């Protein structure tokens, strides 16, 4: 369903040369949770996120990683610290054969450590079902490398860098470039600037493939100002009427945003100063230092403010260690986790406050079906407590979404800015995703200039795209002195490094690269008892140009002009500079020497070394030409090494020394005679190289 | 950001003692808006005139944010600007990454340290430690002259760690950081952890405690504040050259007492007091100019007042002439007053911040719920007194007050007044020449955080620049480094030593153009691996092909190269040089090449792995005692042996080490 511009797949092509790009969600394909997307191109395999499904437990919660070989993954990129994006990471790093490299931003790494430690503690499943232990988590920290926003890294030819995603602190969108093809993975992102995070950046480069989240599908969010005003108004109302305000939130991420809003609101409303705000989460307290430190990953406002005072040092908010430290006397605001009131402190507080109509609860995040938070949104008459008791629900219930996911407006704007030829939707519930897909297709229906292919693969289903491999090489140095012209010939060394090609003259190699040319010389000794003359004779049969020379008083032969054969006592030594051709010559010489050694021919019977007899050649030539053109055509006299032949009144001159044939009148004739002369010459002379 | 603070501090400290009118704080702010922030390894491509040039900062060590700049033209010609780098890992910073830059076409570096070798870090640390301990035990004070925001972090971090160490016995003494912006410097350092060393990162991730959340280091912003820190104490004060700032003031105060100790950490520029002391360690007296900002008094004050009045009148006149009505001039006066208030507020704020910082030390949330010392009365919230200053109750809300601080409270208020006076009352600068006896011990301990001569040479030999420009450094240092680089063959091309204002023509004839490779060509190639690259010999012929398919990037690059292409219409057809294979009949052979540089010791490992006995003897590697491999001076490898199977086995393995094309 998802193949574009199909080309005959060549099974011969090695993976690094193939043009096929495969994107395969192993999780978060038409679902929310356990994000994990695999990208394969040019023999590189990259995994983006490795989360768990919050609704499932144990091995079931993992993405379908059994469909790939963990040791083949070169690179693992984690977008942010939410469990559905990094929850399976310790397992993947510690319990599989993964040996690639893993990257995340500094803030993500710092929070990941504490968030998962908390997750291990609260997940109350049996130890045998646990995917990993605290020790595994600790060990996995060693394997995670950090990357700064905009910092470019390269791992085995894959170049990647990240942009601010605006979802939570440290959330990143990864741009990955392999062999010139760019893929952008947004992770979760939000284009709306809020109190501490900046809006997701719009990358300056256009990706060829955009993998984008679709959590909110075609929904459109309420404006930030309205939303905040509604929120603070509600809180104010509740405390004004003498009630207690409960805000169940997830410990990290949006909670910090709410804290900033409340702290600022309290600051501006001195009349509220005696109403305490409590924040009950030890995890958040642990991670507050991270928020106070990584202000550089936040927005301009915070960065400016840090010059004066750290906004994450709250003036009006106190931390609450546990419910035992809480004196429930009069109006207050309490933020407590978990966000969906499944259990824990937020549930306890809810149960003790829900019967008083003065109190109020504000649900501030995304709620999953089946949780208490989702249930009370339907405004039931009564609720069931953890102990099974029925309680009347009298307190006010409100829902204000502070979720920092992109909505349709932002998504559409983002896609319009990116104009990717291929769009892949992940991280969205099936129906939402379908709606988003059709909405985008509709948006670009009448647009002839942009052609966007939208894919929404299910888990484990691959999207196959083809990118024509455009290979360009840079010609540099002395090879590039002349500008390129039609028919210009280039010979040189092609250096291929991480999908980039450079063409250099061999002499420039050390100038432009760190590579060095070297020479290897060889000396091979072998047993030989015969005489050098005998060897000379045999070698002459192999190659016509054997030279007898003297090297430091030793007799030697030079064969093929490359191989030196030096005679020693009962042996000969071969010397040559190694190269494939010379090695072959040397092998041939060795064979001849072995043969000569075993032949046992005495010196006397060695036939004289054949030499080219010039007279003999002239005679043969005359005879041949007479056979070709008739006796009359060939002149019988040789004038200064020149022989003349007259054919049909056209005179051909043949130079006997260099076998050059000249005939100004007839080129065909000249060619014919040249061929004949050369062939005759070659057949009469000994072999030469 | 750090630079900002630094400039600000310099400005302030100058202001305290002399008239400084080169630029104002507003200029600093304005300049700051024009600066583009980059992360390490973030490339930025220049637009317009600089088209085709991309700039990348690389970590340089030395100071937080220290950068080596890499400027790349068309992806090939790279110029590296590296001065003041430090390749060694420090407590708070990673070493520079210059080694990873290979074969830049031009390296610009300094010879500042080319004739200087520093002691080992451990030794320097010990020296500092002993000096501090001895002085403190003698109940003397230690002044460490450092810069405002860079190297001070290394020292502050180191000393705070030392103080934390139970065995060091330093807990009883005080440690203070004194400069105009010490609070800000430390706050900034806290938020810059991701720029620091891996070790700091790890401790932060692991333990969540910010390494710059100091336990023992007290932050001071003025001398009176410092006076409240009990003696004996160690004070980190700026500036390092003792020419201005608190370090100079403390030096004047302390140098006469033989029990005190003064530690200089930086060889500052020649001519400064700091440098003078380093060069003449046995100097007994020093004559220095003591500059001070004093209030105008008597006639001078009257004169000043009159002038101010005239100015004001003139300004008002100007306004009126311009046609501004009364309201306008009123508002300008208003703003004047506001400005003044602002200044007062600032001075005050600076002080208050300190107490805030202290109370924050323990926790990040408000600590106790019932901690309001007063019943909140609304009228008190916004109160303007006769002097026009706002008193905010929060400023006085001190949570965990140390008893000592309580005692000092009155003191402080007095000080506040004096401080305010200085800013409000017209002042002038006076300079008095004063001769001081130096009785205190003066010692130079290198905490500059720069690579020394030996390391610089090593680093240059690793990155093998094609050409080199040397700047900054004494002539002898520059010459020695230049001759070293040339004689040892590290730099193949030229070494330039430009003088001030001298132009260097470092143009290279770089010929470069792009060709497209035909698939048939690429598939016909036999690639051989060498290091991380693959090599192949190519025999090809250029054909000019019309092609409309061009990815943007390519188009841009081509545009640059072909300047003759005048107009680029989108979708226009361009001639692309394309390389196609030569027909085999036309290919003339080429001498084959062995590419790579073999290390015999590495090759020994290869042999052993393949079950061949290998042993070194007199620089010759003997394999299975029948084949010998030696390397001569020219780097030529010689393989020697008699005809046997091992010979060919070893040869095959040897060939595997090379890319043979």
C-alpha cells in the first residue's frame, strides 16, 4: 500500500547501495504509547524512541522489538523522557544484544534516571515480570550519550541533530541525514509557546520524510490565554468559596507549567498569599534541580528571567512530603500525582474531599479510559473508593487540557512549512489518525505544486520509499585545474567517506586526506643450484627482455624490468616492489626458476639467446609484401632503413627501425601494411613486456 | 552570557575607581542582542556575501564556552581558528577537540605558551593546597586573583570540593568569592552544566546536586560584605592582573602583612601589576597608583551642581524649541527621576540578592508554611517614602537567619547608605601614588587552563595543518614554534607570522568542481577499505548532461561554482558534468598504490590473531621464524623470506592492511 515509485529491486545490490528506505513502526503505529520507529536506509538502522505501553505490563508493554535484530541497530535516539518514549530503554540497552549508540538531550537524560526509578518503585507487578531493575537503569546511564540542541553528530555516516520540540523540558525532534536523504522525527511536539517552553522550532532544512505525531488528530486547542485565565479563575473561585482545590497531575512535564502559572497568579494577587499551595510529589522535588539547571532548553522569557532570579524557585508553593505532613485546615490548593487518580495521594485527597460542594477538582491532562479521572468527567452521582465504599460526588469537577501536543492547526502549519514529499503519521489512536490523514490529503488536493504522500502504517507494517541515489563527487586538486568539458578524461582515486565522494589525483591524496601512500618491497629466496646462464635462457623464454646486470659484485638478472634475480650460494633471491602485477610476474619467475632447477640441463646445451636479426626481418618482410602485392611492387633496395612498396601507383614507405608505415595517398592501404608489418615483427621478436 | 557578565563587571569595577567612558552598560545590552548563540558542533551557513561558507564552533576547553572556530568553504577548504585552548580535562571542563580536526588547510593558533611548560596539574593543586593551609593556620588571609567568570569557576569548584572534604581541615576557615556579579556568575554556572565536563554532568545526573551549588563558598559583592566573613579566609577576587577591581583593593590592604598570602593564577599581560609580581618574585616594595572615586566637596561640588543645572536648563530649552509642550518636558524630568531611582534600586538589589541566595541554599520550595514574620498588611506593600524608593516586604522576609547576620544587620544598613551615597552624590576620580611594602608571600600558581608548549606541538602534529598562521606570543616563542613546525615537517605549506596590521596572503589555488557519477561507473568500481574511507581507481570521461532533477542543495553549490550562470530560473535546465566510464579499450593502466601506513606492532597483533608466531627482534618482526618484516626510515616496508607457504600467508595478511588500488 505504501510503496512509491516502485523500481525493480535488485537483489544483487548490497544494502548500503540500495535506494530503498524503510520506515517501520514497532510501536505507536495507529496507537498511543510504546513509541518505537525503525528507519532503515543504505544499510544503516536507526531506532527512534523505545517506550512502553502504559496500559499494558511486563513484556506485553514492549514494542515489537522481536521483529528486528537488536545488534543490527546502529543508533537509538530518544525524543523525551515520557514513559511511552523511553520506558523500555533500560531493557533494550541492558537485556538485548544492542551494541549501537544511544543519544538523548541532557535534560532528558537527567530526568529519565529519576522518572524510571520512580516507575520501577510504583509499578506493583511481580518481580519476575519486571522488565528491568534499578541496577539495570543505573547501568544504562553509562550507555546513554547526550546531545545538545542543534549540535550535529555523526555516527558511522549517519548525521543527525535535534531541534526543540516544546513538549516537555528537553523534548527534541531529530533530523537524521543519511546519504543526503533527510528524515525528521518529531516525537511529541507543540508549536505553542507556553510559560517555560518554547514552541517547537521549524527546521531550516526541508526533510524528505516527516514522521509526525497525531495524538490530537484534527482537534483544535483552546487559546493559551483563555485556557490559563479559565484555570486561574477556577482555582480562585474554589479557594474564595473556602474550598480546597485538587489538581491531579503527572509529576513531571505539564505540572511545572501549572506551578509557574499558579506562582505568578499568587504573586499578582496578594489577597491569596495566606492560602497555601502544596505540591505533593517527591519525584518532582527530585527533578526540580534539573528544571533549575537546564533553563537553556527553555524559552526566551525564562532565559531572560534567570538573569534576575530563577523562576523555578517558587515563592508561594511549598512541597508536601506526604499526606502525614498535611494539615487539612481550610482552603488550599494541592497538586498531587498521579494525574489520573488511579491510586496514591491524588486519589486519597479526592476521596476525603469529594463530598464537600465547596471543594473542587481540576483535571488538567489527558485521561485514559477506565481511570477515575475519566469517570468523574461524566459527572456521576457517586463514586467508589479504593476500599469499595460508595461516596457522593459533590465537589465541582472541571477539565482544562494543558496537554502540550500539537493540534490540527499547528500540525497543518508545520507541514506547510516543511512540505515533505512523504508524511508518516505515528503516535495517534487509529480513528484520529485516519481523520488527520484525510484532512491533510484534502488540504493539498487542489495544490498542484505540492505533492504529499501520507502514510499511516500500523505496528510492524513497513513503509517503503525509494530515493534515487544521486552520487556526486567533488573533483579536487590538480585534477580540477581544468574546468570540466565534454570529453575531458579524468583518472584518479575516488575516495568514498560516509556517502560523500572525492576524486583526487594520487599525488594529492596526502594533501587532502589523512591517508598515506606507502611502498612494500619483497625479497624472496629460493633454492637454485644451476647456473645463471641457464636461468637466463629459461627466463628469456618467459620474457624477451632479460638483462644481465651486476649488483655490488653479484651477478643478477632483471626480468620484466621489475624483478631482480640475484644469485647467491645455492640459491637465488628475487627482489621487487609489491604490486598485483609485479607479484604475478614474480610468481611466473619463481615457476621458471623451479623448473630450471629441476630441468638439470647442462650449460653446454643451452641454445644461444635468440636475438632479432635485422637482415632476417627485412628478408621476411620483402617476401611477405611480395606475396601480398606482387613481386614488382616491392623495391629491392633498402634506402637508409626505408623500404618502399608501390601499389597501384601509390607509394608506401616502411621504416624498418620503428616499423612505421607511411602512405600519404591512401589511408586504407597504410593501415593494411601497418598491420602486416607489426604482426610480422611481433612474431619474429622475442616476447617483451 | 558569561561574556556579558564579565564586561559588566569590568565596567563596574572600573567605575568604582576611575572614569570609564569607552562604552556603557546599555551598549553592552545592545551589542548582546546582535549576538547569535550557537551550540558546539552546530554549523551555521552564512548568507549573502558569505554564501558557501559555514562556521562551526568546537569545544576548546580553557573557559566555559571556549571555542575553536572552524570555517569551511564549499565543504572542503577548512580554516581552523584555535587560540587559548586546553586539551587537558579539568574539573569543570572537557578538553578541547582539536585533535579530531585532521588536515585543516589553514590553522590559526597562538604561540602564547610556546616557550612555556607548566608543572603537572597534581603538583599545582598540591602547591595551592599547601599555600592555603599554611597561611590559614598562621591566621593569615589568602587572596587569589582570578577573572570574573571564566577560570574562577574551576578554582571555586575545586576549593569548594576541598572544603567539603572532611580530612582537609579547612572547614574552620572561610572561603569567599568577591566580585561585582558573583551571585550572577554562580547562578549562570549552575544553568550551564550541559557545557561542562562529563564528570560534572554525571554527578549532576546521578546525584542531582548542582556542582555549583556551593556549600562553603560565600558570595560577596563588596568589601564591607567581605569584612563580615570571619578571618582567616580565602578570597577569590577579580581581576587577575591586580590592575582594577577588588583584587587590587585587597592587595593594597593585605600585602603589607607578612602573614597573608597572595596567589596569582594567570600570567596577565606585561606591564600589569600582576605580571610585575610574577616576574620579580623577590620584589619588596611596589609603587602603585591608588585610584579612588570620591565625593565632590566644597567648590568642586558647587561647580558641578552649577554645570548640571545649566545642562538641565539647556536640555529643557532644546525641548521647548523643538515644539514640545510643557507636558513633554515634565515627563522627561520624570524619567530622570525614575532613572535615579532605578540606580538606587539596583545597588540595593545587588545586596539583597545575596541574602535571598543564602536563604535559598537549602531547598527549592518555600520551606515552612507559617514563615511570615509579620502579619501581612496591605498598605505596606507598595510604599513610597520621601526618597522615592520602594520597600518590598519580601526583601525583608528572611527565613533562616544566621545569628551572625542578625548582628550585622545594623551594620549593613549603614553600608547601604554609604553605597547609595556614592551613586547619588556627584563624584570624581582621584589617583594617589603610594608605595607599599610587600611582606605577604606572593606566589604564582598556574591555573590559566591553557595547553603548554609540549602539548601544543603534539596537537599540531596530530592535526597536521597544511598551512599555519601564528599570532600572539613573544617573538622568540613564535619563532621557535614556527621553526619547529617547519623543520619537523609537520606543516607542509607555509608558516605565516604576521605582525600587527600586516596582511597575510594565505590564498590557495583550490580547484574544485562537482561531477555526477553515473551508476554504471559506480557499479564498475572496486572499492578497497582504508581506515574509515573506501578508495577506488576511476578512469572516466566527462559528459555534459542536461538535467532538471536537482536537489536544492546541489543547485546552490553549483551556482557558486559556475559564476557564469547569470540567471537562475527555477526549473531551468543546467549542464551538469557527469562522469561516465571510459570504454575499456581506452583505459591505460595506472601504477597500483598501497594506501595506509602500517604500524608493525599492530601488524604483529594481526599475525598473532591468525595463528602466526610473531616476535620483534632489533626492530625486525619475525614471523614463524621464516619471514622477516622490517620498516626503513622512509617508511618502506620490506618483506623477506624464503619460498614457503608462510611467506604467502604473511604476505596476504600484509596486503589486507592496505587499500590496494
